[in-house]
C-alpha cells in the first residue's frame, strides 16, 4: 500500500506588502485504497444499545440484527462489550475476546434484550467506554452508541457529556453515535461524535440500522492510521483560524486539529483561514503542516507539507489569478458551519436569530459558493423563521455534519 499523503494549497500565493491579507488554505489528506490483502487492525468495541420503552417493535429487532452482523465480522483478534440501557444500565457482556463460543453466547444474550423504561444514555455510554478503556488495544478502540430518544436519566447536561467525549478521546477511546427516528437530540449526538473522534449517523427508518452499522464496521476494518491529527506551525504575526468547527487546540505557536482514525480510500479536506501581516517585498511567510498518526504496528508516523506565501505590492496581488474552486469548497464548509449554529438557535426557539445567522453567512459566501448550495441554504433559512419539523431539523443537521467533515 502506498503512503498516506498531505498537501496544501490556497487560492492565491501572493500576499500584500502594504496591508494584511486573508487566505484560505486547503489541507488534503489522501489515504490510498487497499490494493492487496493486509492484516486488519484489531477492534476493541462496545455496543451501547438503547432499550428504552420507545425501542419496542421494529427498532429493537433491527438493532439486534445489526449487533448480530457486528459479532459475525469479529474474531479472536477482537474484543467486544455489550451494554444495554433504559433507566438502568445493564452490562450484557463485559469486554472479552470473540471466540466462537463467546459469539454464540453473546448472540443468545442479544436476542433476549427487551424494551424497558426511560433513557440513561450517559450511564450506558460511559459504562461501554469503561469496558473499552480497561484493555486498550493497538488497533481501534471505539464505542458505538445507538439511541432513539433524549437523555433523561443520569447525566443530561450536554456540555458535561461533550467534556467526557473529549477526555475519552484523549485517552484513546473514540465514540460513534447513531440516532434513530425523530426523538433524539441531534446536537448532542453530533457533538459526542465530533469531540469523541468518531462518526455521527442519522437513521431515519429502523430498517436502515443494519446497513448503517455495516458501513461503520466496514470502515473500522480498513483503518490504516489511528488517532490522526494535523499540526500547523503558526508563524509569528500570522493568525490561523480553523473552519468547520473541527476539534482543535492551540499550544504556543502550534495549532493542532484532531481528526480521528483514517481508513483506506479516505480523502479528507481541512480548511484554515490565514491572516498575514504587512511585510517587505520579496519576503515570504511559510505555513508548515504535519500529519501525525499511529500505524497498525503502533509506530508514530508523520507526513509534512508546506505552503509559501510571497509578499508583493497590492496592485500585483490583485492581478494574480484566483483558485475559485478551492474557495467554493471552503465556502460550503463555512455555510454548513453557519447552518449548524443556526440549527442550535432554531431548536432553542430563537427562530429569527437562526434565520439571520444563516442569511449573513450566505451574504458572505455568495461570491464563490455554488448556486445550488446557496439556494438550498436560502430555502432552509426561510423555513427556520417558521420553525422546522423534527425530520427537517435532523436532516439539515446531518447534512451540515457531513459537509463540515469534508470526508470522501
């Protein structure tokens, strides 16, 4: 398999001598497809399954089908724990290696799950993460959290739950979330996945549950880079902003963006906005980026890319060609970010503020954003003023999430 690559480009390589200049930098991570059979990473998973009263009927039946599929793909290299929760947390199976005998027993226990009462989402999720953390593997360590309702028992504060997701990611335990139907909190599940280094999925109909779990499992089985991050060296006097609300932190002269695991065939785009100070003609400012990750043998790997911005007179800068396609892609990410913020306001009943947030973003992005994209967001802004249905709200949130992630 060829190496993972990192490249950097911006819309214009010249910046002005006389005034500050703003540039948008596109960092592209390209992971080659698997061209030969390779050893896959061992998986250390926790299936955290909502069995509250609202999961009766088809929902629970399809969850059981999805769990059976996951277990069927695992072997003795892998560990799995199963947690079911309603208002009580039930450890269906502690983290254990998946032998044939263990698989048969786990399948039996999954088939015995029945719907119960309220929803202690936090208790179930944290127990699943604890089972993973008890024996981390040199592979993929991830909780798969499924729910169809609101967290109404145990920890229910969104910010506290997001803090836990962030801290668990730092300890090597990632979280992917699966929201089913119309009654779950899409803001919470999106944030848990983003801050937890996993993925968020919106499942409109129960019959989609097995296919979505297959999608997540298929990616986990082809992970080639674990716990990836992009570190950008910020030159003195230069300001760098991360677009898309991706999880990141600033330490001194470095900006680190957390990316989670990298799977074969994945292409990831990260956008940053750069503001350069005035300087002398002919000088340059160099942006250096380093992609870091662990390979399947646990070795730390790094890949570097850099981009030089050269100072010139403002008149010359204005005549330089512009990479408009790059700005169009970045504009879509910015609009998706504004939509996510507007959706939070709309859910809180601040409809006019929500509409205004999105309209202002549309005005700023109109020059380069594709016409069909701006039309779609304009239509969404109009509907926000009247109030969105739960289906529209969740579809818009999922679309925003996918665009901000810029994963292909």
